[in-house]
C-alpha cells in the first residue's frame, strides 16, 4: 500500500510540475475580454484554450508540458502577440492606445532573453553588414568608432546566458545555422538539413523553424532535381512516422503556396495513399485540399456581414454559376484584377451567374470604403489572414478564384480575372 501511495504521489507531483501559468496584465482601458491561446505544430497554430479576462488580466493555466512558440489572439480586435514557453510560468504586461497593443514588457526571464536574442538576430541580418562598411570611414579610437566597435561586437557575439533556456538555445542555434541570411556563411547541404530534420527533438515542431528549413532544403539544389531530393528526405524521415507526416504536410502546403502544382499533386497523392495511421496535421492538409479540388462540393459558409444579399449562407444563393473571389483591400493585384470583373458583372448576371467575394481585410473603415465600389455579394470577418475561410478554402494568396456550378461543385480554379472572363465566354 505504501509503494502504491508513493507512486501516486510522484505522478501527481510530476503532473503539477508539468503545468505552467501565463499571466497577462493590461490597462483598465483595454476593452477585449476574450483571448485564444495557441501552440504551434510546424507552421500551424493549434488552439490550446480560450480565456475570459478578469478585471484587467488573464490567468491562463496550461495543463500539458510544452516548450516552444505560443500565440495569444484577441479576436475582438484581430491582434496577436507571440511569445515562448520553456514549460515555466510566463508573465507579460501590455501598454495600449485605443485598444492597440503598442508595447509588450516580458516579465519572465525566458521571454526577455528570447526578445533580446530576436532583436540581435534581426539587426545581424539587416544592420550588421552596413555597420562593417561604415567602420571603414571612422577612426577606431574616435568616440563614434568605439561605439561602432561595441555594437558590432554585441551583434556578432552570442550571449552565453541563453544556455539557461533549452528552447531559446535550440531556436537560436538552428536559426543561425539554417535560416539566417549571410554572405559569409558556408552553404547548407541537403545532408545537413536531412540530419537536422531527422534527429531534432520535439522542439522542432514547436519552433517555427520547420517551414523555413524546408524552403532552404528546396533551394539548396537544382530545380530539376527537387522531386528526387524530396523523395530522399521523406525516405529518411519515414512518412509512416509523425515527424515524416508533418514534414510531408508542410511540403504539400509549400508547393501549393508557390504554385508548384505538379509537385503538390505528386505528394498529395502519396499522402492520400498512405495505409498507416495518419496524424492530425496531415489529415487536415489532405481534407483542406480535397475540399477545393475540381469536382468537390465547395464547403458552405454562413455569412457574417454580407452586403447585396438577403441570403444567410453561400449555398443559399441560387445561381447557375457562382464566381468566388478572395481578395483584400491591401492587395495590389486585386486592385488590377477586380475592375475587370466589375466591367463584366452585368454580363455575368445575364448568364444567371453571381459573384461572391470574401475579403481578408481587418480594418472596418478600409473594407467599407472599398466594398462600396463592388456591386456583387461581399462579406468579411475582418480578421485578415486569421479569417476562418483562409483555412477552410486553402487560400494562400489574393486574389484567388473559384467557379462553382448550380450544385456548388467546383468546376474551375482560374488564376486571374482574365481566366474567369475566358471561362465564362464573356466578350
């Protein structure tokens, strides 16, 4: 009995040690009440919990062990704050102006160290090369020359205090090696990257490094051998393992983002044909892509603040064809493309077709000023790229187009307004 009691006590103690708290203090004038907490898996945010503010703070308990990047998202103002966890308590305080976060004080050691390290990384990449050139024009013993030397030394020397923080050390070391841009760096080989992806611990998935490292892998060789190099990578990682499946998911999304359709199709087919248990990340990638393939029924969407319609949802709209547009008022290509659709809108209506446009804007005033010029059905969540339909419909760029038939099946995925006009045989 004593032995069992001791084991239970140890298990309870370990579970307690694995938990940590996130404390966020804000001014009384900061009006948002709800916050979402996200962890990270590769390049995808994973919802951990939601919390309501009490007085002027949030106290969020995290039940499971986690070291890596985290994010707070305030849906009422579409604002995010990124930070890290070393599986220890996190404390931060915001300064705000009219519900905008203008400054963040990181009050725990790990986030303070991470913030300083990232500041140095940014300056190393963009400022250090210029400082080396400026040094040539000033005497070393002058006040300004001495200050330049001190700043160059500060940016060039990695502080040893990072060793106290395993995740910060992991991130800093591998960012410097695989991601940081420098003319003086030795080129990274495919073998180096395969070794890193194969042998890294679970902090790789939570570090935000996986996608940029994979992009570096794809850029490390000839374009003609990309498929062969990807096959070699996936064979080493083994696509029947969680790591291999997460990397496969990331690669499919990279190929989709950069318009590498043949490679996307090749590896999406490989993912679909897997006979083993598939992890949640790859399952989501397969499902999202299947939702938006030619012949698939376009997922329904319940309108949020739709204009120029009384319909409650996308599927409620009756039309022989539907042209779906994803756009943003800050998108320069949209500025060029959308007037072409406006010009043909009457002809589109004559075909008993309709245009439904979803905006990835975040500012209400900007959205409303733009949408006045758009004669068709418009809607927006005003959450920018945090909008739910960017995930549902696999949107990686604006403008993006889909053409649906009367049964809401996808019959075309044009690249530009001119392709929409051509598909509909509009003169």
